[in-house]
């Protein structure tokens, strides 16, 4: 898909984000700006709730916060392993998916294998950020650190939330208290991901299985210029087999296509028609066979409002899980002002002293920013270059 075609297809969502930018600019006197593109609007919303929870359950919250320190450093090691692996794959593994990608709900990011649906993304991202920030505030209050304000933050057009503890008071706290406050946000995101996964596995999935049976697969998108379109496959039609495999849901459809090679011909069909489809590959991943479709499971009773509601919550929980885990790990990167950066800065200053520790921390931050920019921009530029035709 060309750049112009992408802009036209997602024009209303792009206009929505532009409207947010225009709104912030028009009301810029009410916002505090940081780094030119971060706009803060301070409120006192939720302060009473943070005070009540943090003070009433202080001892339990302190224990949970201390557990978060260990999880935080384990998560930091994991995200650094992923970054190192991402650099290796970028250099030596053609077609490897990017290890990091920006999230802009409703808009596909060039070079990213992940597309976040608009409403799912907006709602899930806001929930994840609120949990993250309020957790910082609750743990701070459990240690008698006053929370001065809460508020809404815009990262460009993306909305989030923030909580501001008294930083001067935080600096005077023992190291283990600082670590627990810094780790609270990422730890809460990781806990949220675990809880959401359990609810999905033991509540939503069994509920879905009880009220709906999978019948087959339906293509929600059949791309122009791709093999599925050329073969005559259509969006909105249910298909029930691939070659000799019966497919009743997305999982069985993916299993039937596993191992299919590029330029291999497969048969996709239903009780009425069979279609011969010869697979192809995309430039960014020349070894993976694709046919150019987006797929969903077709269920019985799926037109009823209650099943639509269950499936919608299934989808929302899936995105809360992915974005919560992603945000939690991203905030554990040992750089700059993010939570992992503040944790590692405290550790380095403890080992080497304030001056030398800060110097090492700054060097780590600079190196990581360069690495992250490479990992972020190279896949985007590669994809955009593939759109250029001569």
C-alpha cells in the first residue's frame, strides 16, 4: 500500500489526532509543555482516593512495593536482552520483525507487524497508563510521601495520565523506598497483564465457548493486488477448509497454513466453492508465505448483542494485556527519566558515588537512545522505501 493510499484509508483517524493537536495548541496557556511535544494539565482528580488507599493499606502496599523492586530488575534484564537481540536480528536476520514499535491506535505504523485497533487501543492505553501512574502515587503515599497533583498528559496526540509525588521528599527517602516507588508503575503493569490473562483464560474464554461455537473463518480484509483477491476470495464470506484441513477458527486456519511455502498453491473453500490460491511474500519478509487477508473466527449467535459484548471484552482484554506488558517493560529501560532509568541511576550512584554514577548513567542513556532510534526508524524507513515506485 502506498503512502497516499494509507493516508486516504485512515484519513478520519488521522484527522482525529490532528484535532487533538489543534485543541492543545488553542488551549496552550492551560498546559505545561516539556520537550516541546509533551503537554501536561494538572488536576487534583484521584488524590483523595490515593490518600485513602495508600494510608489505610500502607503495610500491605509497602510489602508489594518491595516485591516490585526484584521484578523491576528482572524486567530490566529482560528488556535489555530483547534490545540486544533486536540489534542482532536487525543486522543479521533478514525479515525479522522489529523489537520495538510506536503505538498509534487506529493507524498502521510502517514496518510494524502490530496494528492496534482505534477504540481498543485508546481505551486500553488509557487504562494501562492510569494504573501505572496511580500505582506510583499509592506506593509513595504508603511511605508518607505526599502526592502533589495528578493530571492528563498528551504525548503529541496520545492521551495519558500522570501523578506527581513530592520529589524533594522522595530524594530524602532510603534507597529501598525510592526503588519501590520507581518500580511501582512497571510492576503494576506486569501484575495487570497477569490478572487480565487469568480472567481471559478462566472467565471470558470459557464463557465464550459456552455460548458460541466456531463455524469457520471469515476474511475481514482481502487486499487488492494480493493472491487471495486474484483467486476470487471475498471478505464477509465464511470458509471452512484449507487443502485437506477443516478450519473452524483462526487457530486452525493458522495451523493449516503453517509450513506453506512461497509460490505454493493451496485450496481454500467452503461447501459452495473451492479457490486455488498461489502464495506470495512481502518485501520485508521474503521467506514468509502470505495471501493478503485479515482473518477472524465465525461463531454461532455472533449477531446477538450479548455475544458481541463478550467478544468485544475479549478483544479489549487482549489489548490491555499486550499494552500493559509492553508499557511495563518499556518503562524498565535503564535510560533517562523513565522508571528503569531512575532505578539504575540510584544503583550506580550507590556504587560509584553521585558524580561518577551520574556520568555512567548519562552515557548509558545516550547509547540506549541511539540504539532505540535505530531499532525504531530502520524498519519504518525500509517499509516506506518499499512504497516508492519508479
